[in-house]
C-alpha cells in the first residue's frame, strides 16, 4: 500500500474532484508549509487539470501527469484515435517515485471509479490493485445518492480502500440543498462510508487561503496519518 498517498475519485466527471484536490493542496501548503507535497493526475485526456495545477500549485509542489492525450474522451478511445498506447507502468512508476520522495501525495483520478482506463481496467481496478486509499467526491445534486451507492458497491467489489466521502457543492444553491438531495445520514446508512466534509461553492478557486480553511474543517484524520496533520476542530454536523 502507498501509505503516503490519497486518491481523489468521483461518482462522475465534473463533480468537483479537482476542487477537492486543490483544497487539500491548499491545506498542506497553508498549514504544513515545510512538508514535501506531490500532486499527480494519473491520466489526462484533453486540456484541463494539468493546466489548472500548473497555475494553482506553488514551486514547492511536485506535479506529475504521466500520460496525456489530446482527445477529451475516455483514455482507451483517445489512445486508439491518436495511435498511442496506454502504458500503466509509467503511471505506477511515477506514483511510486512521488510516494518515496514526498511526505504526501494527492492523486486525482479521471471520471468515476467505473471509468475505463484501458480496454480491460477501470479506475476502481487501479485503486484496488495498487492499494490506494481513496476519497470519493459526491456532488450535491439530484441522483447523487444512487450514484454514490453504485460507486461504493463497485469499490467494494474491486477491494478499494474507500476512506470517506466529501460532498461537493457545484452551485451557490447547493449548500442549502444538501439535506434534500444528498443527506449525509442517508448516504452513510446506505454506503457505510463516513461523510467527512463538505466542499461549499467558492467563486474564486485561486483563493488558496479560503480553500485551506475549508479543508481544515474536514475529518482529515480519517484520511491520512496524524503526523501529516495539525490539530484541528472537527466538522460541525
């Protein structure tokens, strides 16, 4: 198991994985400025996350994107269209190198746990085979309860070490809709996975200080070992 690594996965595309990852990066940089932090996007198709992280991360953060494809579709399709291979050995070696050289590594997946990475493997397969502690991002919107239940079921089938759920508010209205659309008690009852925090809607995602303070209210002690964290107050429920 990669003890110093956390995989940020989601129930779908565009659910807030990058925002949650950025909040965690901001937390490390704000509260643990002398720690060595690595960030890796396992695979990227199209333009997006690498460009964001290059803008958001400071010079002290080591960023890696081992495999990139220009076409913004699933990696197996993009690789076929572009006449390229998908060498997961490259991804694994980059991930191991970061894990060995950095105090902590934040790894962002693509799509959902069910998204195909190759013609044979999904994100859940990688998370399970590589023994990656995983955080599931669930958006506050209609249908998310069913998606979360399905994703957790897949995670268990693939033996993913799912540590918790973060609720992601993609719109200003979502914060007031949590109990109606994604009530934490119901999610926990059906999935038996703890809801560790809420990512509220934030207009300025480059506000690292605000992101760090948001992440400080999450139950991070259930995600990573205590030596990586500062003492903090628990999330209000």
